[in-house]
C-alpha cells in the first residue's frame, strides 16, 4: 500500500498501514466480544480520532452509533498546554448507554481525565476508553484504558489522524518527523 509524498518528511516509520489495519482488526474483535449486542456508543475525540473511528467502527460486526466531541488540549506546538476546554459537545444523550471513548493518542492523560469525569457525570451504563497509541507517561498514570493499539516511545508522532500544526493527519503510516520540519 503506497503512502503519499509527505512520507518523505518522516525520519522513522513506526507503523505501516498494514500494522495499523491488523491491530484495528484485533481490537475490533475484542470489542465485539466484550459488548456483544449491548448497543455501543462510540465517542470520537476530534480531530485526531477520525481515522481510528472510521476504521474501528467498520471492524465491528455489531451495531454501534457514533458521536463526537472536540476539546482543546495542545496548541500548534508539541507541548501540552494543560488547558482543557469543550469546543464541541455530543449531539446525543449518553445516559444509560454503553460508551466507548475513541482516542488517537494518550500522552499525559490530562485531556482524557477531564473528558472521562465529564462524561461520567452524564450517567452512562458503562464508560471505557480505547486509544490507538499510548505514551509511557499515560501507561504509568492511573488512566484506565481498556483497549490500546500500541504503546509507543515518548516521541512526537504524526500520521493516521495525528497532526503537526494541522498537517500530516492524512498520512497512512505513523512515524516521527524529520528535525528540519520543526525549524
Ligand atoms: P494528553 O492530554 O494525553 O497529554 O494529550 C492528548 C492529546 O495531545 C492527543 O489527543 C493529541 O492531540 C496530542 N498529542 C499527544 N501526543 C502527541 C503526539 O505524539 N503527536 C501528535 N500529533 N499529537 C499528540
Ligand atoms: Mg485525541
Ligand atoms: Mg494535534
């Protein structure tokens, strides 16, 4: 499977489209088995989780619905601001529903902690987290993540929904950017 020209901006490809597809299929099967016919609500966190949501939802064989939230965490750089704000709330009521939050990546877990306590206050029947990528700090923290695609090194990665300054989300692979891109 070919990627676009922008793959040349990466110094290191961590995961190919095939690696990602294979892992998504595994997680989809697990999630299917865990939820059976409970009627799952997938809550995607914009914008990064768009690719994961598209692929994970289609890896499920049972019914689900999808809704979206947008929260601010990072600015245009690579440092966590610590400021979390709801930019777009869910369109649907999740009370009494089985909810799975779909995330692109968890770094500090700061964004997620806020989101989870916010969603928990709406009384879902259950609330779990799926993330495609997880960094070491989040793995150490008490962020309880039910489904993890890949545990990755503490490096800034792009691709498969993950951006640098709004770009690289459409890259099919995931990897680290060449230093000249930053400067
Ligand atoms: P946290 O609050 O867990 O520190 O950060 C979560 C958010 O920060 C992610 O949803 C993502 O938007 C951004 N982020 C964290 N690490 C990375 C990374 O390595 N690459 C990119 N592109 N975004 C990241
Ligand atoms: Mg995210
Ligand atoms: Mg970003």
